[in-house]
């Protein structure tokens, strides 16, 4: 069997600006997949560091890069695309992601009306609510990463 190919990617777990008083996570609904909610994420361009990609992707996807990086997950986490998505993402079989926990700076404005809108809506949700929205194939990775941040005392 051929070796799987994973697209290098960054993912942002965005906390509201009233963190740590309230722990609420930003999730957004994709424009291209109905009822598919997720954290902002995106590919790492050639020559770009994960942190540079994080800030660029946040600006492109939620219209602001006004965040404070709180922590990063120590490892890269990989997942496979479901068959329905794999066709669109060829030649990649999945993604390998670097997760960052970030807090919106006070006054940062989210604007989904970007050059190429990827999201149609967003909301801030609590940890238990998160899993009522997030698309099924991302849940195990989100759970693993969030459990780590929880254990480390960040969320």
C-alpha cells in the first residue's frame, strides 16, 4: 500500500477575549460543506513557519490576526479525510496539524467577509457544546488536543 500523504496545516483554537474568566471557543461554519463547524485552520505555505501560517490563516479566515498565543500542542497531529472530502483534496490523504491555543485580544473584530470567505457564521461555545457542532471526523483530534490543554491548566 502506498504511503499516506498529509498536508502540513495549522489549526487555531481561538478563545474569546474574556479568557481566562470565561472559557469559550470560537467555531465557524464552513461555506463549502453544509452544517460543518470547525476551528480556523489552513495549509502552511513553502518557507513559512507554523506561527506565520497561523497568523496569515486567521487573517484570511476570520478577518483578524489580533491574537495572543497562549500555548501550542507539542506534537503534530494527523487525521485522514473521509472519502467524500479526499477526492477534493487530492493528492493528500489527510492533514498533519500544529495546534495553537490563542486568545482574541480585547477589541479584535471578527469579520468573515474576507477576500475568499471560508466561513458563513461563527459562535463562541463552551467545551461540552463544542462537540455538538464539530464535524464528526475532527472530533477525536479536537478531543485529544483539548484534553492536553485542559491537563496543562490552560482551559
